[in-house]
C-alpha cells in the first residue's frame, strides 16, 4: 500500500530544505576552481569516509543488488567482503595515500587529469574524459531507476515523474555548489542511510521471528527455487550457485569481481582522496568507512534474501513472483508490504539519500570530465577560459542523458548496468592508475596502450561474446549471423576477467619496450616531502 499522509510531505520537505541549505553553504564556500573541483583539499576525514561510502553505496546497491539477493540468494554477500577489503582498506591505505600525494605534487583536480599529468599526456586525459562522459550516464541512469522505483511504489506517483523530480533536486545543488556542496550533503545523507538500514535490519528480524529462525526458514525454502533458475545453477537462497553454472559465473565474475575490483578505479571515488588535508586523514577514514559499508551493503543483501521468507509466509510466493518478475521491485515491494508506515516514510528518505549522494558525485564527475578534462585541458590546451561555466553546462547535459536512459533501460537492469560500468573502469583505468602510483618505470606509451586495450577489449567482449549484452545489442547477429561469436562458458564470463589482465600485460610489455619518463618528472611525481598543509594555489572563479 502506498503511503500518502501529510507527515510524508512534511518529512520530505524538511529533508529537502536541509539538503538545499547544505548546498547553499557549499556555494558560499566555493571561491576557486579548486574549491569546485576538490573541495579545497581540506575535507574532514569523517566527512570523507561517509561521503565516499554514501557515493559508493547507492540505490544500485540497496535496490538493485538487494533485489539480486532476493532472486538469487546470499552468495552476493561475498561482494560485501570485496567492498570492505578492496573498496575501503586497499583503496584508502594503499591507493588513497599515493593518489593524494600525486594529486598535490601535480596540482591535479580530476581523475583523468591525475593520470594525464602523471604520464604527460593530454590524450590520456581527453580520452578518459570521453569514456566517463559516454558511459557513466549508464550507471547514473541505474541509480535514478532505483530511487524512482521506490518513489513510484511508496508515493503512488508516475515512474517517469519520479525520475524527473529526483534529477532536478540533485542538479540544483551540484551545479551551484560543486564538490563542497556534494560532500556536505553526502555526509548528511550517509547518516540518514546508516540509520535507515539499521532500523530495517532490526524490524526484519523481528518480523520473521528472530535471526536464527529467519535464516533457517530461508534455508528450508531451497525446494521452492523455480525450475528455470535451478536449471542455470540456483541451489537455494543460503547457498552458492552450482560451481561453473551460468548463475555462478554471473555472481562471481560480474557481480563480486566486476564491482568489487572495479571500485578501485571509479573516477568519482578516486577524486575524494585528493580532497583531504593529509594522508593521516585517510587512515582515520578507514575506521568509519568499513562499518558504514558493512551496514549499508550487508543489510541490503541480507534483507533482500530474507524477503522470500516474508512473502512465502504472507502470500505463499517467493520474492521474485511478488515483484512481478522485476528484481528491481523486490526491495520496494518488501518495504511497502512488510514495514510500518512510519518506517516507509523514513526509508523513502534513506533511498532518496542513497540516490542523491551517488547521483551528485556522478553528475559532478561527468561535468568536470567535460568542462575540465575535455574543454580546458584537451581542447583549450590548458587555458582556463570558461572552465567552471562549461563544467556546469556539462553537468546539465549529462543529467539529461541519464534521465533519458532511466526512461528507456529495461526491467531488472540496475545491478547489471552498475557492474558493466565498474568492469569497464577496471579494464580501462585500473592498470594505468596502478602503474601511475606504484611503478616509476611505466611509460606514457604503456599507459596509452593499456587504456586502449582495456577499453576496446571490454566493449568488444560485451558486444560479441557476453550473452546478455551481445544478444540484446544484436550487432553480432547482424554481422556474423550468431548471437555470440563464442559459445559455452565463454558467453557467461564477464569482460573484467579478460580485458583487465590483458590491459595489465599490455602496460608492462609496452612500458619495458619504450623509453622511461624524464627523471625530473618522476622525481616530482613521487616526492614525499609534501607537508600536510601544501596544495596547489587556488584559481579564482
């Protein structure tokens, strides 16, 4: 039943007023290009951790992957391990410190600029900006879908209207306040998300009779797995899929590895490492970032799977049937059916927070890719020009593209679209990003070769081999008369397992075959004498 009370309207209004106030504060404090791009490099470690986590965990995780858990079970909890170990610990402790140092040494304010300046290549910066501009809207569109689906169910409003409302709200403070506004609002939204997911976990176990009882009941449901899902490896909601089956390959290669590894090279997350005062702030951020991710992702996946118990007890069906076959509706349907009205209101704010925190960072990243990386550095050859103005126009354009995608993408796409983008980032960016931070011998030629090989191998595998995308696109069918040019297990192996190792190998081989970068440039990139207070001089807007 949809919630429609004056309390809901008041709650949403108060929440939005606070968000717009924080956006206004960000606008007031944005005095320079560096403020707009990297929040002046003075962000508090707690704000960094919550902002990073809120950006990382979006409606894609809560609605999309929570829905995936509802359909395929708790095997997706391996992604939580990857989220914490790779996405928080390795990202902050290993990658974050070196990223912050390199960013300060080179005066970089975006991820493409960081890599471009490290390898002294405008091509790398421009090409990376193009990739972000073209493919990040797919991810942003999936986040919009997640937020809008719950608004549609909870508020009983048209889905298309919900998409537009959500996009306009986020655009208002991102375009005006830059990254300072984004991180301020992220901090509030992260607190709302953490509270909402904690309450959801407690209410779910209370509703299902306790922790042990709920999980035992879910285990006992294994015989109810639909025949079509059992045929592709589904063995129950508390066990892993059959080893080597299509479902196993999708879970392990696409969901767990694709998203779990791809997080290291997410442009909207990497830039946050360049916003803190010093590297000690990154160590402090780990202590709050880890528990935040555990609560957000872990709860979503557990509750998604346990929703099967609730629907079986109340309707005699599994979650996938309750959602009409659309896994993106499992979490919204469960919340609206099982939870009291007051929590539905609060959870709406939780999902709004999750959607807005991620969307704001995505829109900011796409805008800076257009305004800074493409316009200023690639087209204007470093001239300042109208960088911030073009960036704001870029944000507006990418918002429109993301909204269009949210309208036209098919059912059940949230988790898949997220995994596609994360996997592409891993293949295209991770090898040269890793080399930029850890290998002084890596050359510009090696980085460019790695970038191109990773990008086009990943896209080609999606187009011609990976069955779900290749069949939907139809390009392989049109050119070769078959849905996929390879058969068997290859058609369910995610591109990340092919493209990323190949890109790493290319980077190593080409770098060893080409002349190293000038020693004075390497010394500049890797110098460690930067104090905690030093950062590049701000440029007035």
